[in-house]
C-alpha cells in the first residue's frame, strides 16, 4: 500500500493507517515540483545577493551576525546537525519516530523550506525500509523547533548517529553500507530545515490522540460495566438531563452509556438506593469533558501537521526569505498540556470506581473475593491504581507555564512543548493501565451478580475478556492478569 505525499490535507486518522498498516511513502509530482522550485529559488537568491540570510549565510541563534563564506555553507549545515545532537534519556519509541519522519517529509514537501529533493527522498527511504533513527526523549525546548531530537533523526541520513533496523542497533554508517545508499550531501539551509520544526512534539501528540480516542471509548465501556457490577442507576444518563446542559461530549457519553446498558437484567432489577456516587453518576460530565478536550486538541494538532514550521520561511511567490518564528511550539504546547490534564481525569475517576467496587458495598464481597480474610482478593489492585493516578497528577502539571532562556538570551522565551509531549505520553500509558485495572475489577464484580446478566453488549465483551483473564476464586499472582487486561483494551472498540 502506498501513500502519496502531497499538499492535500493529512489527517491524524490517516497517519494512524500509514504507520500501523504498513504503508510505504512516495513523493507526488506536485510535491516534487514544489521542493525543486523552492530550492532553485534559494540557490539563485544566494548567488545573486550579498544580503545575509539567517541560517543560510550566517551562524545560528545568537551567532546570527556572523557571516559565513559561500565555500563553507555545506560545512555550516553539517556542523549544525552534529553539534545539536545532544539528546539524553530514554529512546523515543519507534512508532513515534516513524510518525516524526512522516511529518518532516510532509512539512518539507510544501516547498517553503529549501531542501533538495534527494534529502527528502532519503527520509522516505528510511521510512519505507523501517529504519528507525535512535532519538532520545530529552533535550528539546520546543522553541526553535525540536532541535535536539530532529538532529538525532537526521544524523543517520548523513551516515552518523545510530539506528534500529530489524531489531538490531547499528551505526548510521553501517546501515547506509548495508542498504548501499550514499550519505546525503547537505546544501545551504538544509540542516536548518531538518532541525527546525515541531515534528517531535507533533509526533507525540498524534500518537497520544490516536490512543486517547481508543481509551475514551474504552472508558465509557468500562464505566458501564462497573456501573452495572455496582448495581448502579441508569436514570442519570437520560437524554432530557443532558439536553438542558448540551455540551457535545456530555450528550455523546450519556447516549453511549444508555446504549451499552440497554437490556441489562441488573439495571432493570429493583434498586434499594436512589443515588449513585459521582464517579458513576457524573460519567457523562467527566468523560464528556475529556471528549471535548480531545476534539479541541485534535483541531490544533491537525493544523500543525499540515504546516511548514522551520525557519527561515522561503516564499518564492513573494520573493521573500524571512526569519520569523513558525518553529515556536507554543500553539501546540498549551493543548498538549490540556490533553494531559484531560487524560489524567479519565484515570482519576476510574480509580474512584475501582475503590467503590472493592469496598464491600451493595452486596459485593469485601475486595471482590468470596472468602475475604484468608484472601486479600483485589485489595491491592486499588493501591496500584491509586499510585498510578497520583503519578499522573504530578505529570499533569503544565510544562508550558515554564520558560528558561537559551542561546545567550536570543531565544528568551521557549514553550517547553517537548517536555509536555513526553509527559503526555506517560499520562496516556498510565491512563490505559488504570482503565485496565478497573476492567479487571469490574468483570470480577459482575460475576457476583449472577444469575442476573448485564446487557448483551456488555456480556459479549465479558465473554471475550474471560478467554484471557479468569475469575479469581482464591489469591493468586495478579500482575499477569493486569497485563492481560492492558493487552485486552489495546484493541480498538
């Protein structure tokens, strides 16, 4: 399967298909024309003008007033990449690196960056052959773009740095020899075009949005299972309640809860109680707010991934080369932080439902085990969830409220969007873990409602879940079942 790189709108869903369904990339004719035209214009501009152009005929950052001779322009770009590869910490996961490469190719293809065609083609070759540059999570300030991670992404194109190929780590030089490819030779401005840009932050955001959609759907499903297992009330999800406060996510969630619980024998059983705790009753208000947040963040990231974000911006039609600030991460740093807060709330309310399920109320046994005392049952699953939720609350502290000046104060305000992106990744993974623990508990609690059955939709999920995670009669090792539950909700729903 082939995806053609063009100026047409690239959606987040399409990126998910490209990355996870094994698409190859090809550069379309329109994109080729745009890339060549911009490069030709830039070369002619350099040849015919003595005016300094930032990052092209000058140094970088606070060295912008240092002129560079025309015979040193290529060396300038190579030195830029070498010196900026200062990453540290854990590796960026391969699928996010692959998204990063796709987004860089897309951005360069608009023809405002001045890259040569063969440079863009080299990135495509790496992508199509599943060669993953080794990129480190820490080092970007999210202001002059993602300088450090993009430097590491670029190194192997030059035969430098390291990659992972077929499960093996090797040097950039080794992989080029193995593939019989030549290192790219950078022309003026190309290093800056490759390193400037928000593709690292954006790649994390795209990955997180793809996961957030899945987890949001699972959160509704798991909440419905928990509510039925807790002998909860369906009345709070009545449409008339939400029509008078018509937030889109709230209305959508209430409808989803009604749909999931329709036909449940437990729901239709006579209740002794008239009200549920907030963690059940307010699912539409909380889960719905998360849905609305995801939609907002998606709208911002959608613009970002369809933009040229390096510097300077080369505009052949206007005969302009302008050093400005399209690489600054603030437009996406704030929404990325917002998404961390929202996903943290999905985990937060999930843990509260776990607590209710193990608390020995509404006819459920203490800690969801038939013989508590000799058995601790599901007691400690709630501890684990509480620990993860507490960590999420720390991670949800916004990175974008911070700024530490750099580059001799030339870059005196930075977005810290890359740190926001790293934290979002962690929050999303943690939220998945908490929801999986809730599902583990909810299915156990549901068994104690027999012979009454939940709805047909829920019982179908129950049957699939029980093929992988059993009912717990007496204490046994729990962590493999938590991992099994995590794998279970790794599926789309």
